C-alpha cells in the first residue's frame, strides 16, 4: 500500500483558532474572520503549500472551498506541527493522524518573538555575507534582506562570532539548518531529506580558504542534533516491562 497524497489540514474550529491566534499575535497574513465564520463546519481545509516566512513562522496556503480557492495564513512552526495529517493510499483508503497540542484540554496559547541583542551580531553578519559574496551558499538567493549569517555552533552552546563558525544562508535554509532538518557535514557534503520541501545545491564555499566553515564546528553541530534525536526517541519510547 503506497501513500499517494499527504496533507496537513484544519477543521473549521482549528482554522478559527489559528486565525484568531494570527490576529492576536499580529502576524502579517490572516484570513478575514467573516470568511472563516461563513465556512461549513463539516469541511476539511487542506494545507497545500507552505514557506518559511521568517524564523519560527510559516506562511500556509489553505484551500477553503471545493473550487480550490485559497487563503494565506501565517502561523508559528509549533502550531503547524500540531495540525492533524491525512494520508491517501493508492488502494483508495486513507487514514488520519492527530498530533499532540502544546497544552492539554484544548487550551489556547500565544507565541511572541523576543528580540534581544546578540554578541557582535552586526559585525558577524557583515563578515559572513561578505565572505559568501552576499549569496546563499546552498542556492542562488542574493536578496540581502533574505540572507542570514547562520551560526554553525549556536551561541548557547558556546559558538563564537568568528567567520569559521558562520555560513551565509537564505531564510529557508537557515531555519532548516538550525533545527537539524538540513545537515552540512564536516566534509562539506549536504544532506537534505526528500520531503523537506527546500531545494539544496552543493555547498558553495568562500573564495578564501581562511573563511571556510570549521569542520570541527560542523561536527559538533551534527553531534548535538544526533543527541537531540536520541533524547527525543527515549522520551517517545515507553520503558519495557
């Protein structure tokens, strides 16, 4: 039995809660509440596309009627991950998987972005983007407002603001790299799973070898991701009796 289609989706109550949260959190793209109120209660509203709009935020394309009309809605990554998933199989059957919400008993939540100064961030951004000629190292994005000086080993784990601990990435690639979905190995090879939804080219290194990413920092980054995956697996797997 083969999966032919797979979607995240909203029920009307979930869509209303997500839209209310987007309005409450002052996100850029929300659906007119009157439109949401007019939607049928027994309809499934598929998410047919998404893009990383900014860090920890996704912009979703939501189909709202049978004609295929869509609306854009900005949500947090946490809210998106909590949506149920429907899978259709080649034999005509389907199944639905419900994800655990961040808080029990249907309690709603609000997410805010806390902005605080980072160590030498302005200088770090300048030297990293300059080393990569103001272009994402994994794609051809050269719009400077969409480029990030991504730390390989993040600040909370002791990563320095040095050129060898930075890689120039576009917003999409930075988010995928930051959460471990996209990996850059110590030998500079790149691993991105097929279902990631973000296209990756080979890593483009700086002209000056002195600016190359540190293989040691890349190794430490991979080890931290592996540890996180292992710790999560231990939590998810019940102890044997």
